[in-house]
């Protein structure tokens, strides 16, 4: 089953930008998933095992550091096109 996930990392540290950058680079190195980042979050898509495994490995690496971190993750059981801007119209 292909899924889409969205994750945000909130390091509780003054050097938060480097923690976030390191986390995103680790995610991008994971095989079998598509990763797109923007200013607010990072979205991933792929097979359930690949996405959840990548998130678990990368979150564990971040949590192993002495700095406190907060993660917010959403999972969706759909394969969303994360590289394209959604089309929104006035008519629903």
C-alpha cells in the first residue's frame, strides 16, 4: 500500500536550523521514498514499509542526540502527488 506522510521537527535548541537540515538530509538518503520539503514541513510518499521505516530510523537518530526534539507526523493512506501544487477552485 502506498501512503503519504507529513512530518515537522521542532528541536528545542537555539541551533534548530542545523538539526532540521540534518534530519531532512537523512530522510533524503533513505531508499524507496519521495521527499519534498517546504518552510513548514516535509512530505514523504512511497510504500508503507519504506515510509514508516525511514521515519522511524531518522526520528530515532534525532532522538539519540542529547537535545530535546518534538515531532508531529501525519499519515494518510493515499498516494498524493506531493511534487505538484493542488488545484483549488471556488466551486467545491
